[in-house]
């Protein structure tokens, strides 16, 4: 096999590969065996028909094409390793040429990891907001806690914002009932905007046993995009009663005996939360500076695949709620092009961050031990509700074990980054990772996830076979 590599850009290469026909013999023999098992030829037991009969029955081009489809990813992987290409995403195979007795020729374009020149981490200095907890912050925290212990009391008056009402709803379009548009005895907080647009405005001022009709746009179902007439009937009106903010409340809502102790604890908790947020800000600023100073490019193919993956994930989640992507766009007042633009911006930054982290990890020789990897597998297994061994076995079978390894290494690299960079708050105080309990884990969150499109060499090449599956139905001489 002969191969050459051509650099198309900082994140893209093209491999040109030529395989002598003799090297295809093992794959060709396997293809004949598989085809023989698939066809029923009179006079021969299944799988026992000789090569000449198979050629006469299905044509040699069909078998050759079958062999080529298996040979391409195998030979591509050999070329990737030979040229030490650091692949990202799926290769795009093209220009396939092959004939009986002739060498197999094809090209493959791949996204690759760019070579980055990063500054010394100790040269990076970022400034974040000073941690400050005001009395108003503590008051808001306690107000939220009081809401959790509020009780509802039925009142004989019209509903006001903040009240809870029991309501019935019935929707019609052009006088006909909307399927799924009727509901009874719903509990709803007036002003929460948790149900239909326009409902809260109608409910204010309504009393028990009163009905009103309002118009609202439908965002799902057969009548999506049309206005519906909705009759709302109030059954009961209830107001929230908050417990007094005193020592008795402190005993009820916490392990503390006095309100002062509860306030002090709330202040300490808020301070801890703000320190974590401070660390998030330092993380993002440090990464952004590294990306800017290294002028990190983002491989277009990887970004596009990530955008497609995110849209598919959104569509699946919406489908589970009985909605479509079009429904969501209509509700948000966005076009699909605007959504694609937002997703592309997010995916581009994520890919750049991961390229930076992988470059640091290699330069600093960040290692992941078996115990660290095992702890991550156990954590994920627990989240999935599966036994760790079963989860690990599925990871291996799906080829996802390497992704978990990469994510753990990126998390450790983030910790290293935050230990090396200089972080100062707006008051001139030095900020240290050690000051935040569990800071390294918090810092790693949301940035050590591998792009759905990124893959190691073996997975990338395997995916290329699926990309070119349609060639199986073409004569080998017509491929490419």
C-alpha cells in the first residue's frame, strides 16, 4: 500500500491511497464467502457455490465492490497511523477507483487536530469579581426558604398575582374541540406563566366559579400556529401564608436553634457558592485568553457534526414532550438559521476549548490512573442506575471507553490550568483553587465533555464505512 498526505489547512488533510490488487485478495475471498451465503444458487448448497458461478450469477463487480467497502477503512487506518495523523471526526472518502486486477485507489479528507503554540500557563493572569455577600442576598435566600414552608389557605376573594388557583381549561378552534385541549382541576400559580400565554392576565380578578374566555396561540398538535379560544373556569382561590421569620422558623427549617445562626449559615453558603462562580469565571477567562493568544482554529467538520448532534438531541427531547423543533422555534420567535447560528457559536467555542485542553494535557503529560478512570465509570453507572461492570461492558462494546478517558484527562488538565494561572479579584486579592472546597471538580464541569463528532482513529475510520455504505449497491467499476 502506498499513501501520501496533503495539508489542506490547519485542521484539514487529504490522504491519497493506492492498494495493489494482490493485497485485496484476503478481503476478496471473504467477500465471495459472504456473498455465497447470501444467494441461493440451484445445484449448490448455500455457501458452497464456486467463484465462477457466483460471478456468473451476481457479477464480479458486486463482489469486488463488497470487498472494497471493507478494505477502504482498513487501509485508511494503516495510512493514518503511518503518517501519524491526529484525526477528529469522520473521514470523507472520495475518488474511489478499482477494477479486476487493478489497484484500489481512493482519497480521504479528514479533520485533524491543529498544532497549537500555547503560552506558558503561568503567563496567564485573569481578574474576577470580588466575592461579597450583602444582607439583601441573605434575605433573598431566607425568603426562598420560607416559600418552601408556605401553606395555602382558601380565600373568598378574586385571584391576585402570587395566588394559587384550581382551574378547568377547554380549548376550541373554529368552534371544534382541540384534541388534548381539555384539562380539569389544574393547580396553577397566577403570574408564573407556566401554562398558556395570556392565561395569567385573565386569571387576575377572577373569583371561584367564574369563567372567562381568552385567545391564545397553539404551539403543538394539529392546530399548531393557529389561535384557539380557551374557556377557563376557576374552582378555588388560595393564598400563600408564609411562616414568621423567627427562631421557631429556624428550628423548623434547619438544624439551627436561632434565626441568627440560620442567617450566618446562609451567608457562609452563599459565600461558598460565589467562590465557585468566581472559579467558573476564572476558568472561562483563562481559556478564552489561551484561545485568543494561540489563535485556535476550529475544524469545520467537527463543529458541523456537533451542531447536528445537538439539534438531534433537542428534537428527541421535544418529541418526548409531544412537540417538534418547529414548535420550539415558533414559541421562541426564531428561525432555524438563527438556531443554527447559535449552536455553531457554542460548538465552535467548545471544540476550541477541548483542543486547548488536549494540547496542554500532552505538553504536561497529564496521566489518568486506573483508579481515576474506575471512579468516573462508577459515578456514571450510578447516574444511569446500572451496575458498574455492566456499564463498563457497554462502554467497551460501543467504543465509548476512550471518550470517558479523554473527559477525565480534560478535567485533570483544567485543575492544572487553574493551579498555574494567576487569578486576582477586583479588590486585588489573590484567588486560589485550594480556597474552594471541591473546586477542581466544579471547574471541570461542562468543559471536559468530548464533542459528539470527535473520535479516535479506529472509530473515525469505522464511521467512514457507514458514510460510504451506498457504494455497496453500485458496480465496482462505477464507484467514485
